[in-house]
C-alpha cells in the first residue's frame, strides 16, 4: 500500500515540485497539497495521511503550531518539517511539537523520501547538513525557548498580529471578541518583554513564525 502524504508549503512551485518528486516513487501517493498551516490541520483531519511534509514559515498558522495540532489529534499521522532555518532552537521547536523529521530546504529533494520512511517507521531523521554537527543531534535538550511560555492560543494570536491583521480580523479567525484579542496582545508583549508591535515582528522573524522568515 502506498504511503499517503500531505504537502504543506505556501510556495506553489515548491509544492508542485515536491509532488512530482514524491510521486515518481511508486510507494508514495500525494493525497493533497495546501498553502498554510490552518489548511494543513483541516485536510489532515479529513484525509488522515500517513505523513505530512510541513514547511515552518506559512501564513495564518505556522508549521510548528500546525504540527502540534495534527499530532494531538491523530498520533498515527507523522510529520516531517522543512525549513530554511538550521538553528538549534528551530530543530528543538519542531521535535517538541511532535515532528519526527527536520529537513533543510536546500537539501530537501535529496532527503525527503528517506525522512518520510523514517517517520513512518517511528524513527527521527535530521537533515545531514544539520546532523553532522553534534550540537544538533540532541536538539530536544536545547535551552527552553521563549515560545514555551506561551499558550497555543497566544502563539496563534502572535503570528496573526505580526502578519498585520487587526484585532477585529484576528477575532474572526480565532473566534474570540476583539477585546479578548487586545488582552492577548498585551499579555504577549508582557511575557516576551517587548514594548510594541515592531518588536513583536522582530521576535517572530527570529523564531521563524512568519512567511518572510
């Protein structure tokens, strides 16, 4: 039986290129492609793929949060995260969210099938470009990220704030009142020790939470 894969990336060319690459292997079937984390969660719930190949930096809901939600809802669906970021913190975030693979986009085409098979077998896989450095082999032991102090809802609101959405727009997306969103915004700034939205944006870029990161 073919390995059923869902692709999540906000760049159409990458999605289609990955689809062609994966479906060249007769053991793999790409069941769907999506452009943001929120769609990845919805489609994963609906189609129940074996593996999700998940970009980190996507609009609406980033790949780390989408991974956390998918893994919480369906333990049988594994996730392989792909990113431009090679920092220890990014690797740590991905594994802490429940991913079993972490690939760098620069080497993704050569490693993605291997990572998918490892994930399906319940084994962790780290991109060779990262794994050759001992510091990254134990990424789950990394220093606690500032993001760890935030709730799932706070992380969702953070991403939407730095994407420039108003409190009213955010309220409609996350199903809260605008006043509650304002409370979340203030709480985020206090927890992260920042004074304004500009500093929130800088924090989000540094932690790979925005599409531009």
